């Protein structure tokens, strides 16, 4: 990841995706004084580092910024020194962004079955989900609820749309923890698990977000996925302030 970030052109490509996520190659190459092949080579390096994720939309290949690897670096080295400043900058980023879709990718050394259990078991989920549990019987058409005993009410609810354990889970989500996020209505969350050697590739797609939706709705995923990876690989929980938002005192 550090090698990928060392090149200024690659950093500018990430800046472009920060400005407007989900861009095709044709849009990105217009902004750089180099050949299409040159831009493709830089994007390939960023993909290999996990900093860019691609998705096919019709005939186009769209590129999305994946902040999870940078979040892992933050949790390891930065958070204990600069969490208040980093959180403030993250909030500013979320306020400025307007997006319909966000994609997050992470590799976790575990089995698909164990990863599926960590996503769907409410007691495991609360260890990395800001202390909040998510409960459902995980059948298509069933309701899901995110809650915490210390919260005044439900934090979120939704409907299970697709279930294919241990590979794919799709559900809606309506955030309820404030009037601002509640006004955005329901969005969709897709979990996709792919075994890779002795590890799993987890891709989380949060889409069907209304234009101008609050970053609070999707901005916590990098920390949640970082906590999921940490718990599955080490048995430990993250102790950054955000991770402990709803933890018991």
C-alpha cells in the first residue's frame, strides 16, 4: 500500500475518486497528461494494493476508492495520537461528499463459514459494530434490527432481501439514530464473501443512497470492517473512540 501511495500520479487518481467515486477509465484519463495505457497501469497498482475496487456497470468498468486499508493503518499507528483530529477531518469529508454508492473491500484470514457467523451472530457483531448488535433470523423477507441497551431506541432496521450462506447477504438499512439520518430512508447493503487461499475477500457495497445522504450512514464501514478483521484474526477488539461508541462502561 505504501509503495502504491509513493507515486504522485497514483495519489492524484485517488484524489479524483475522492472527489467523485465510481468513475470509468475514460473520465479518469481525461484528467492526466498521459496515455490511456499509462492511467490503466497506475490503476492496476492501486487495485493490487486494495486502494481501488472496480465494478462492471453495463459495458463500463467503474473505479471506487476503498478507504479500508488506510483505516487499518490509522487504527494501528494514528488513532491513539490523533483520533479527534482524524475524526473531524473524516466528518468534513463525509459532509462534502455526495454519492449513490460506496464499495469497501478487505481480506481477512478466516473461513467463509466463520466470517458469515461473525456477520450474522448478534453477540459477535457487537464486538466490532460500535457495541451494537444486529438481530434477524436471516431469511428473505425477514426484519433486521440494530440496537444497544444504552441507546434510547433502535439504531437501525431493515429487511433481508437475499441470503446465500456463506457467500452473499443483501439487506436494506434505515438508519434511525438521529432525525438527519432517518430522513434519508432505506438504502441497501450487500456482503459478498469469496474464499482466497486460507483467507476471504469481503466486499461490502452500500448503495441506493439518496443524493446528499449524510456520511454518518456509510462513513462507519471502514472502522467496522477493520474491527471485524481484527477480531477474527486476533480475538481482540479495537479500542479507538469510535469503536467504543456504544460499548458498556
